[in-house]
């Protein structure tokens, strides 16, 4: 048994350095053990590649997931103000499938205006796996068009007497203009505590702007959410992530194997050659996928040196970030080239198989493999 396993392993490895000799043996006696070994190796290498690839990406994680806090005055949260808070459906910055609004409030002849969001959470903003940023759009209108003398943002923790405070005067730049801001939150940031607030339990937010002279004031807030960036591995948990990677990799490898074998089988028939029983050809051509395992592992090693990227929710922006950060790097270019090299290598080995099975010229066998490669490329281009 041990000798048989060694023989199968040697035969599979021989495909890499002496394909003609190896495939003569395989064609003479197709062996399921060999192709199953190749299948296991390709799936394992794909899991490793996907693990490395996903570990180099951090995806934006928001709370709330949509723009829910500024789409309703009360809904597992509550807005309050020194004026009367209302939803503005004509002036907003963030849109989503549930509606398009900002939360606004106006006061007459006052020196200050504030908007307060409470009754949510608690939200964990601690350094250990908590949210580390607060994003918002803010707009103020002062009829006298004077700048505020001061501004503050409070993060309440449990009660309104216990909070972290930061200044926000620099963000609303001028009257009547929307400004967005991203504030770092957490114990390592420059927030002033009052009472006994806890970064693991944030339960409210207050925006406040103050002027020296009384006038009519309006404040609007939109797109308010906490966020951090987490890898898919961390988000799912290691065990669940590995199971997901294994299932998706196994399915992908199986589909690629079936697709490539099917395309080769059909193209060869179109060239007037019959490869015999599909099942036998399917097993034989499966041995060629050992090159995919090798190239995938080498690419995984190459990609492990890529910088970690923080990706926003928007897919187009994700592509833009990857193009900006990864595309110029040698590791990304080399890894991509190796992956495509594996595909070309697979096509070359397929030409060897067809040549040996049908005893046709190398030119015809190479043409069949090239046409099959082109068909596969086009299918990937249009249907993924």
C-alpha cells in the first residue's frame, strides 16, 4: 500500500518535469488515486491562497449598517434638540434603499443649537475589536453668516452626565455648506472624559454649536455611523472562515476541472478527433491540474507580502483602492503573472495529453489546446 502511494505521488510529480513520460503511463492506465491526490492538492493550495488574499484585506464595518440613524427620529434610537427635530427629505448627503433624509433642527434668536441622538447601543469603541471611527455629515445655517465661536461633540456613556467630549468647530467650515468628518474614537484618542465614561459602552451622541450673538440657527446631520475595518477571517471567526474557504475552494476547483475538460473534449471533436470515453479523459486531464496547485501556492507566498488594504463598502471604490495600493507593487504583478502562467502551463500539458491520446501532430494538438484556452478565457471574461 505504501509503495502504491509513493508510486502515485511520483507519477503526479513527474507531470511537472517530464510530462510526456508521465502522461504515457497515465493514459495507458488511468488511476483515480492519482487524480484524487491532485484534487486534494489543488483544493488545499486554493484554500491557502484565499486565506492569504483575504487576510490582506480589511472591509469597512458600520453601525448602523445603513443610514438608519438619520432616516427616522425614533427607531431603536431617539433624536432630541433645543429646537424641534425633523426629517429633511430635500437636503441630505447619504441615500439608501430605505429613504433619503437628514435630521435637522432650527431655533429662533438663540446663541446655540444642538442635536442629540440617544437610546442606542451600547456601542463598543474599545481598542480591542471595537469601532474606532465615527463618521458624519454636518451642516449649519446662521442667518448672520458668522462662524461659531465653539463647537463640541459628546459621546455619552450610560447617562448624559458621563461622556467623552471633542471639539468640532473646525469641521463645519461655513454657513449653508455640508462638511463630512471622520473622528477617531477610543482610549488612545484625544477625547476629554467627564464623569466615568466607558469606551465599551457608548449610548448617545450630541452635536452642539455656539455663537457669540443670538440669531436664527439651523443644524443638520446625515450619514452618522461608527465604523471599523475587519478582515473576512476575523469577521467570521477562524473555524467558520476556514470551512467557508474549503467549501468555496472545492466548488471552484471542481467547476474549473469540469469546465476545462468539457471545453477540451468538445473542441477536440470539432477538430475531427475523438478522445474516447469522457470519464477516462476526465481522469487523465485532471492530472494536469497539479500545475495549478504549484502556481497557486507560489502566488499565495508572493501575495503574503502585499500591504493590507482598507476597503470601503462601495464595490467601485474597492476596485479603485486595490488599483491604487496593490497594482503598482511587484508582488501583485508577479503573483498575477504566475497565476496566468499556470493557466498557460495547463493548456500546454493538455496539448501533450491530446497529442499522446490521438497520435496527432504537435501543431494540431497545440492548436486545439490554444482554441480551448481562448474559449475558457472568454467564458471567464463574460460569466466570471
